[in-house]
C-alpha cells in the first residue's frame, strides 16, 4: 500500500449550462432582485435586509404549517421538531434587525421617500405568520385584492385552524377540559384567551415536566418569546429611525407597533405560570 499522499480531487468546472448550484439556489435571480429607487448608498442594505426577512418569513411559515399538520395527526414529535427549527430561524430573523437597528433619522429619511406607500404591514407572508399564531383579521386581506394568488393563499390561511387551534384540539383529544366553545369557535376570527384553557396549561405545568404535552408547551413558549422580541426589536428600530412620525403606508408607525408589542402569543401559556 502506497504512503504517498493522494492528489486532491479537481472539482468539476465545465458545465453545459448553468451550474447545478445555480439551478438549485437560483442565486442569479436572488442577487438581481434589488432595484434601487434612490441614489442613497444606504438604500441597498435596507432593501436586502427586508428581502432577507421575507425569506425567513417563508421558512417559518413552512415550519409552522408542518407543525400544524402534525398536531392534527397526533404526531407531537414531528410538531415539536418543526417548532424547534423555527426557534433557530426566528433567532436569525430577529438578528436581521441589526443592520437597521442604529439608523439615524437623517439616514432613514435619505431614502424613505423611495418606499412611497409601501409598509411592512403589507407583507403577505408575515400576515400568514400572524394568522398561524391565531392573530386573524379579515381586513388584513384587503391590501392584497389586486394579487389573486396572494389573496387566495391568505384567504385560505384565514379560514384554516391556526397552529394554536390545533394545539387545543390535541389537548382535548388527550382528555383535557378545553371548552367546546373554544373548539367550535370561528377560526377566521382572532383567538381570545380562555380561563379554562389557562387551567389546562396550569395542570400540565404542575405535573410531570417530561410529559410530551408539557414539552410541547415549552416549545410553543420559545416561539412566543421570540415573536415578542421580534415585535419589540421592530418597535425600537422604528422609534430610533423615525420617532413618532406617521408610518409608511399611512400606518400609525410607533403607536401601532407599541400596541402590537404589548400582546402575547399563546396567551394562556404565559398566564398559567402565575398559578403553578
């Protein structure tokens, strides 16, 4: 057996068309989606960061839809695995604020007019995230009436059970006293907290911490915490860049974000802790 070092393999460099990497990743498409509307050099980082956020929204929606389907099939391990992946993805999403977090008003105003009436609340994929969390509102479909495919996807998400709806249905199937009114509610409407659901989570947390449903509750709480951090990071970045001005697209700006930041996702998972 020879002890001579083997020569390093030469990578395949000659392809008939585009590279297999390009065919899979579509990098050329992604890196040519930046169409700047101002001469300010800071607009590029704002645009790319926003596009990166949209990609993370897409991944997270995929994970939460996977978890929702798994819960409907009583497959808690698959649901928890998807939720745990989404936690890492939410952390990356939240880190996306870093390039924008220290914008001064002058820096933001240098290209703000390029947004026109554009605003983050018009993001359809972010809206699908909110719908999966149980924060439903039919009025949020209105901005998308001019885009039939997007509108149809949002309308479908509006009328389907949210991630939390499927969690509560699972708890009921496992013998926990989730009220019939909660199980039969109109899922196209915003979820409202229930004292009886709070009691269910209190009992679960007072029991065996290794129980499958208790671990599901903790995975959901990890998601809820990072959603709360996302909203607060958005609030701080906006407050720093534009103060209390009216937001783009005619939104209330900081006042709207402050209201959003005060709301907890999966509310009974938080209030139940006071009773354990």
